[in-house]
C-alpha cells in the first residue's frame, strides 16, 4: 500500500480550526517526491492543486483551512428570506462540500511525474462538509469526538453538533446556553431549557442540521407548543425538516411565517424531535414576550435596535438593544479650487461673457463620501448575558433588523453593518451586579452625495 491515511477532518466539521489532511507513502524516498492534494468544491467545480513535500517524519501534512472561505456574501435577498422563514443553506455560503484526491509525484528522467503504477497510488476523500463555525481549540487542532453532552466537560466544554435520541441536551447552533438568560421562570421548569426574551414583532432563526454525516443524528422535526399565562397548553404543531441538510435556519421567532402565536399566548417552546414526534432530541427553547413578562425597560426617546450576527456555531443569534441609540454621519469631502478660464477676455473689451459673478464658485465640492454609524446601548445585562455578547463582538457578519409599520403592515429592513470596537472585557462580579454594553455599528454601504 503506497499511500496511507494518517488523519483527516471529521466528515462534518468547523471552518475555524486547522483542517489537516495527513498521509504517508512508501515512495517518499524517491527523488523530488511530493504529495499531490487536489481539492474540488463540489458545488462550483472549482479545483485547487497543491503539492506538499514530506516533513521530517515523512508525512504529507496539508492544511486546507486557508482555502476555505465561507461568508454570506448575499446576506439578504428576495430569494433568501433570512430571519423571516425557514431557509436551507446553499452549498457555498454557510458551508461547502469538498472532494479530495491524494496522489504521489516525483521526478522521473528529469520530469515531475505522477505515479500511476501499482495499487494504492491514489486515495480519495469524498463529501467532506465544512460549516462556517469556529471554536477555541483547547484539545489541539481537532477535538475528540463527543458522544453525549455530558461528556463536554471532559473535552474543554466543546459543544457537539449533532442531535440524537440518547440525550435531550443537544443545543441548536446558537451561542446561548442554559444559563445565558434566566429573567423569567414560571411554569417552565428544568435544567434543559434555554430562555429567549423577544418582542412578538421580532423575526429570527434557530439553526439546526439534519446531515447524515453527524453521528447518530435523529433530528426530523421541530415541535412548537404555545402556553397561556396559567401554564396551560393552548396548541401545538410540528414542522418537518428536510433530511440530510447541512444547515437549516428555522424561523422560530414570533413574527416569522412558521410561527402562529395565539392571542392569549405568553410564551412558547421549540425543540427537536425524532420521526415519531415524541422522542426529544434537543434542548427546549422558550420564547417569551419581554415587553409583558420580561426585562423590558425601553426608553421612549429611542427606537429599539435589533442586531443579528453569525455566531461561533454557524447559526444566527439576536439581541434587542433597548436604550440610547444615536446616529452619526462622518463626512469626507473631496474638494478643489477652480481656476480662471483662458477663453474669457476678463471684461477688457466689454464682452457680455464675464469670468466672475457673485454666484461664481471657486472652492468646489467634487463629491462627499458619508459614512453612517449607529451607537447602540443595551439594557442591564446579567454576567452570562454579557459574556454571550462576546460572539457578537468577534462576528464578521452583523446585521441590523429595523421594523416599521406601513399601511398597518409590519415591514422589515435588513442592513449589514460592521462593529468598530476592537476589544471586549468580560466582567463577572460576586455580588451579581448588572452591566450594560455600548457598541458603535458602522453601516457597510457608504452614503454618497454629489
């Protein structure tokens, strides 16, 4: 066997880590030997060819991470109604699928030649899915496989990506966890609940995966249950999810088209179930109206600003900044001074055309480049909520979701922005002191005037 596989990324893996493909070869002693790695993007057919020399141990170590570029370039279009409905990610935005062919090359008669003789001269890795997620690699470049959420403490709190019937603590692709927000606890009891404060006019997604590449993945549907103020179940419904989809953004917030909140509902819960509609395969996500039973302290002088961002687990998270918000415009002026024109006689002959008049402009604005920024302030945050917003600070895909009423209809405008802060100090106090946070958001599109 000429080629031997030493290591490769998991079949369903995160982008934000080293993605090592490691091989050894029985032929590495040949003159000018190199490992050939041909990386193919399945969706686009784009091909990368890389040649790697053996390291001192004779291994060909190829890190494919620098070639993987995942980002929502079209973050909100009419054909991709992000935040409003259920969206199945397209290969190439939030994830990419790759095929890899590994070959052997060395110099034969002065020519760099591929080895095509004998068995084992090529190997293939097919259908490798890489999602737009990252983590702190305390376990080296690649974490150990976690078979249950209970094992997370053994592996530096690494959060697994799959949903199985063996456990009901699997998390959706969000940076929220069980102790992020605990403002409201009533008839919802249990340590498997994640609370999400929202307004009934908010849109937003929870992200899941039904990929067959995830070990023992049993997620088939979402169960949605609506409750009244007495804790009674009003109604429930099931949302079927397409099988073997790497990323599914499900509209789970109240104003989404997939959610039908009854008039007397004060809270509802969403969780994943298996095909039998009874076996729970995820944590419970409880959405409650923060304006009525939550921590809503809106200053009427300012409009609440809703911010969305791609988190560390390839999904979307949201936060309503309730307090002070200010809009600032920075103006960069491109100016020049006009000069005297040579085709004028400067009035010496009494001609009708004169070079200067009271309205003649000398200093001229060629163009103004205006950049708009929005300063937003949160309400009081608990320690865990403050830490949760770290994923917002490090995100490179951030949006503002603005809401307005037009002819009695709620309309939404989604605008991409960038965060100007470059540091984030996590605060934690023994006395449970609350915090707030202020961010400066710069609109990604400059505002032009001429």
